């Protein structure tokens, strides 16, 4: 019986020692882990702040690029419209429309190229394709209009150039708006503008 009591005391002592060691180990582990948890929380917060800032900059750039693209479209429609309302001076008004279109091309290109780094590559490729389309139509329309206005074309060339002007105008009014709508939808997804955000 004494031997059994000694074994029980030894088991109690071992259990007690084991509990002390566990407690000591947990305390030391907690001392080591707390600074790591704190550093991780700090890094996580810094990452979230950087991500929020990047998302904000990206959203601002996206809204500006989309707005500039819409302005470019409106100016190009105004410039290439087959029928132009004349207020007082047809030549000056035509030059004003050309200058407005040229300025819109330049402003869009400048802003886009400075900010495209913030956008996904597929969106950039799509925007660049549309911008190149506007740029080439701007150049083609301007060249043909200049040649027609110079009054140095044969009747056949005049007819061909006039037909090209109408074609460019039609493409700007009919073929480019669906592409702009696709960009609009893509932008809405990036900005997380949901259909449930409706007014009703």
C-alpha cells in the first residue's frame, strides 16, 4: 500500500509538473506570438489602406477615362454629322468643330496613357482599340473634308470622298455606341455599381 501511495504521489507530482511546464510553455509561446500577431495585424491594416487607396485612385481614373471617352464620342458626332446647323460663319464653325475634336482626342490620349497602369490589361486593350478607331476616323474624316473643302477634286473624287465622309459619320453614330456600352458595363462591374442600386 505504501508503494502504491508513493506511485500515486509520483503520478500527482508528474501531472503537476507537467501542468506547470505546459503553463510555462503557453506563457512563453504567448509572449513570442503576441508581437507576431501585432505585426501581422499592422501589416494587414497597411495592406488594406494601400488597397483602398489603389482602388480609390483606380475608380477615379476609370470614371475620368469613361467620361473623356463619352466627351470624345459626342464631339466626334458633332463634327462628323452629315448635316450641320450654321449659326453665322460656316467656315469658322467647321474649324471650331475640328479643333474641338482634335482637343478631345488629345485630352483623352494624354489622360488615358498616364493612367492606364491602374486598369486591367483586357480593358486597356479594348479602350485602346476604340481610341484607335476614333483617332483613325478623326484623321480620315479631316483629310477627306479638307480635300473636299479645297475644291480641287474631280467630280468623281468629290463623290467618292463625300461617300466616305457619310460612311465615317454613320460608323461613329451606329457602330461605336455599342462598344461604349460594353465599356460602361465593364466599368460598372469594376466599380461595383449594382443593378440593385436603382432609384425605386
